[in-house]
C-alpha cells in the first residue's frame, strides 16, 4: 500500500492533497513506550474494582442478548443485570469518595 502511494505521489498529474497525504506517511514516528509506566499501573490498580464491575455489566448484557435468541431472558438474567449495575454505581461512589491523595494516582 505504501509503495503504491509513493508511486502515485510521484505522478505529476495528482492533486496536492494526495501528494500531501503521501508525504505524511514519510514523517518518522516518535518512539513510544510499549510498557505502562508505574504511575499508569497504579492508576489501573486503583480503578480495577470499577473495571471489574463494568465487566460484570457487560457479561450480564451478553447473557441477555443470548437469551433473547433462546426463548427470552429469565428473571435471574434480569436480576444479574440489575445487581451488576448496582455494583458499578456502588464502586464508582466509593472511588469518588476516596481522599484526594489516593485519587491523584488515578
């Protein structure tokens, strides 16, 4: 793809926009870290209970979608979703109530 774009950019009949887009591909990218920083890891660890609660909501929603194709969700499926949503609310409130020194990490 890049070789094609470079060949196309060399064609004099092309518009300036196409040549500009091709030139953008030649700009070297700045090196970036492939591993998270200790600060980022601490932030993830601080917010992990909320991430886990949100994953529980996602699981419950997936179960509801699957159940819709197989006779409809049961009362237990709906209860699972309500409990997961309540957990997200509870954990988010707990995170918000933490002292500022612990929030600074996140």
